[in-house]
C-alpha cells in the first residue's frame, strides 16, 4: 500500500470512533416478530380499509354534510394516515438496512421482499385519494370547514392539484404494482452495481466513495489517478448504466404521456408544488451568471495553481497554500452543534439528539451506499442520517447539511404522515442554512490570509457545485429525456449530452479531458429522482436570501425560521416566505442568491492584492 493511500486507513483511525446507527427504534432486527407482525398487519388492515371505504366516500360525505359534521370522512382520513405511517415505517427500515450494505445478498432480498409486500399492501389504498378527488370542490370545501377534518385541509387542497393527472382506479393500481418490476427494479440494479464497483488506485481496489474523496487530495498525481480510475471503471460498465438510464427515461415518458404532463419536468414541478415558470426563471438566471460565477472562479483558481487551465480532476483540489486539515469526529460534531447553538439553542438541542441516540451512521464501509442523506422515516419514529465521513472540511459541511435536514424532519413530524413531508422547493432550506451557519462560524475564527482564502474558496466551490452544477445537471436531464422521446440513446450520445452542458457551465478554465464524459453514470439523482437536482439550486439561492434577511434583522428571525421548518408540507412555499419579505416569483429574487456568491468571489479576488 502506498504512503498516500495508507493515509486513508491512518486518517480513518485519526478520526476517532465513528457512530453507527441503531435501527432498533424502527425494529429490533430483520427477523424480529415485531417486523413480521407489522408487515402482516399492513396487508390485512389495508385490505380492510378498502373493503370499508371503496366506492362509499360520496355517500359518507353526503351523510356528514346532512348532519353538519365531517366525522365520517375525517375518520377515514385518519385511518388512511395511520396506514401510510405503518407502511412507511416498514419501507424505511428495509431501505436503511439495505443501504447499510447493498452488497449483502441477504439484505438485498430483505429489501426486495419488503418492497413487493408494501407495494401490494399500498395498492389497496390507491382508490382513496382518487375517490376524494372525485368529490366536487364545494363538497370538499364544506367538509373541511368542520372539525375534525379541518386539520387536514392543507392536505386536501394539496391533493386536488394532482386531480388533472390522475388515472382510473384500475390503471393507478397497475402502474403502482408494476413499479416493483420497472422503475424500482432498475433503481435497485443501479444501487447494487455502484456498490459492487471497484476502482484501482495505486494498486488498491477501492469503492466509489473513497475514490471520489481522493479528488480532494493534495497530491495532483493521486487526483489524476483517481479520476482516471473512475473513468476506466465507469467506461467498463457504461452499457449497464446506459440501459438503466434509457429504461427509466422511457418508463417516465410512458407515465407522463398517460397522465397528460406536457413537459418532461412537469411531474417533478407538481410534486415540488412549484410553478414551471419559477423554475425556468431560476435556470435562466443561473445560466446567465455562469461567466460571473464558475467561469470567473475557476479562472482565479487556475491562477493560484500557476496554470491557464485546470484539469477536471483539479476542480475541487485544495489550494496550493492551504494547510492539510483533518477534523476528528468529535471536533466536527462540536463545530456544527456550536454553530447551530449560536443561531438557536433549540435547533442545537434537536441536532444533539442525533449524536446521543445513535441516529447517525458515519463510517465508510464496503457495500455501504455512497454519499449522504437524512431519511425522515415516519412521524411516529425519527430521522436517520447516513454519512461517509472521512474528516475533510467538506465532510464537516456535509454533516451540517444532513443535520439540517434532520432538524427539519423532526420539527415537521407533528404534522403527521400526510403533511410532514416537505416539497423539494423547501426541502433543502434547512440543510443549506445549516451549512451556512457552520461556514460563517468557521470563517469568524479564521484570520490568517491563506486559511481564510482556503475556507472562502471551499464555500464558493460548494455553492458553485450546488447552484451552477445542479442547474447544469437539470439541463442535461432535460436534453436526455427530450431526446429519449425520439428513441434509445447510445452511451456515446448520453456522454456527448453530458459534455455539452459541462463545458458551458464550468467554462474555459476547466479542461474536460478524456474519461470525464463517463462521469454522468455514477450520479444517483438521475436514477432515483429525475429532475430533483434543481431543488439544490433553488434551496441555495433561497437560503442566501434568507441569510441576508437574518444578517440585517436578527431579532425574532430564529423563531420565524423554525416556524417555517415546522410547517412541513402544510403550506405553500410562497406563504412560508412572506414573513421574511421574500417572493420567488419576483424576477429579481434569484439575483439575491447569485450576488452573494459573486460577493464571496470578489472577496477572494481582494485577498490577492
């Protein structure tokens, strides 16, 4: 083992003990009686629910209105919500077990079986939203005026937005059941393929996550070899990734066509509860700013490296004069919690529970899902955070990011299973805000020019990755899905589409060398959540605006901010932004976030003088 790669093991030891989550708050084990009992109960109670209510909601609504109440319909909604929570608990547990080690056949089977049985159970529930939406608007309005249904008014209003795109009960059941052998199957194929891949660097076969981490190593030869290893392994598996991409794009096109969505991204906009024109305004604003953001920054970074252009493996490299810094786990924890506490003791107290109660899984392990996430599970339980922590400054920011999600999910949970989930337009708000708090706390402690430059540069790169890169990803997806409508795409064509948007977004100071054309293949969002990516840019620009409000008027801000998070999915984003004086439909709104990034680049340029 080389000294540099031996450093991977040595660095892991230097991090100190890393937490591994306990999933016992969901179920004690895969073979526990509690899990088996809940799975059987989900199946039997879902059938009983359908037998009780299918074809009867119209009559029940009429009976409620005649008595001036909503008790019958409200009871049905409450039972439905309880079943959603139960099925969600089972699915969450199976998913978390699987993501802990996607290479384990036993876990893979457990996950697959759970998917099949929960899909079968939830098929019995599909009729419910469809029949509710068959009630006329006046009936719904009158019923929602009475307690106890009034509590569910936001959910009732929300599902009405899906009415134009819903199919018959029979077709909805078919789409739902076929999901196990269509999109879900290819999602699983992607996950298991990625987990099984090994990338050879300096004679070692490493999984994806550590190799991606090597792209931030100080040694340029290590970065180059890591990039070439990624390219080589992805190229060897490109037929599989192209098949997955083509099948999922076609699967989505079939669904969109049957449901009547006009644009390839409209179904995502609907689920995000955001207007297409708002997203288009965001994309136009960011694309117009490429020269002022990514092009400008990478030109400056190339200058720091004494080059005219940077190779793609140098894009996230540490600065030449930046000290090497590894954050032990305890220091990362204290840094993030301290930043949270300075903003809101309540926010820090919620985040502290993730550490104290084993809600975090941090180590890098063979077979473990790459990347990071905070899984909300269900309101009757609590979220879990998955990390692949390796002690880099970016890993500290990732911890702050995922804990932001976790705090958001805890605060929103009292809304219940139907209204706790947050649309993606606001789902990244708490995570990006948590990152910003942590960054500002670190920056305030830094006075040396080289250290300040490194910290600022790291934050600018994160914001470029969040805003510029994600908008470019969205543009790539649009091109891919639109072209897929005309027929299957070869691996070379997908790679050409990828390069076309990467070249424009990164600019002339980044050289996209051979092999980079394959890098689209490992990005999970394209597979699991088509068009999800713009939510990151939306969230980053939104948080920049929120943070500007916070800096100008801190009194009472934390309370308003936590109230925004606690609303979950019970209010539209436009309503939640009003207390802060922000309006995403304002043409100038996105410029606020863009200007903050520009300001940091200007500060970096000022450090040159």
